[in-house]
């Protein structure tokens, strides 16, 4: 864990972007295509912590970017080269463009200044999307990665961010995966090797302005 001062430097609001990953109703909502994952995201407190981070980012002038995974109704352009993609085609809830399933799930609030980046293919919120170009144009140096899942999209996002030269920050209690004990193992044995791991409280504390004396 970095010190408070180190984290404050890393998370300078002027050069930090908070990204939420697949925090959409069809994934973490009450009518999820993946009920086990949705239950874990909610019961662990991860979804609430994502919402807290987003609210603090809005107040503190930190750019927020929501990465959403969706499909066209005809499936054109979607991957079919892995079991995960083929299984998704058979799920009772489909992440179809323009439907409720691809809206950001409560209690996360989307502000007018937020970016919502939607992808129709692949596993990563960054590779093959406009995210990298947006981050560079925003002057981003540190990318906070939150959301789901610790199994696939979160590690993809972290690796892609690091490979592109960003400092990746992972609030350990603001990501979720299944089963429940997989997330801490992924953080400890993989993500901690390449990202700055912190807690939601650590991040919120780093964004609080110190009180002036006198």
C-alpha cells in the first residue's frame, strides 16, 4: 500500500481518470444476465463503493469514464472465438444496444460531463476502443479501474492501461468477481504486481483537500 502522500500525488485530480467497468444493469443490476456476479458485486459492497468513488470524483473535478459492453441485436461485429462469447449469446438477458441492460446501474450516477464508451467486441474496456485516445487528450496519467469483473474485464483493463504507460490504481473493495475468494487472490497474486492497490477510503482520502491552518 502506498503512503497517503504518495497516493495524493498519484491521484492528482488534474491528471486522474476514474473508470467504471461494466457497471451496467444487465451485468450488476437486479435483472442481471449474470446473477451470481451481480449478487457478489452488491453483497460485497463493491457496487456501492464504485458509486461513492464516482460521487467524489464529480465533486472533486476528477473525470469519470464509464466503459459499457454491449451487442447489436443482429450480433454483427461481436466476437465468437471463445466459450465466454458463445455462452453470452444464450443468456436470458442480452446486453443489447439501446436497452435498459446497458444503462449504468444504480446507485452509480452519471453526470453530464462523464464519458460513456461502448464497445461491441472483445474483452477489454481499453484495447480496440476510443478510451486510450480520450485519456491522452485529457492529460491522464493515472487511471483508477473499478467495477467488474475481477475474472476478465478488470485485469484486461489494468494490463492495457499499464502497457500504454498509465499508472493503474485498483481500489480493492470497488471491484468484484466470482467466486468471492477469487477477487482477493487476483489482486494479491496478479494485479498488485502491476497496479497501485488501495481501498475506496484511501482514494477518497487522497482527494480531500487538507485544511488550512490559522
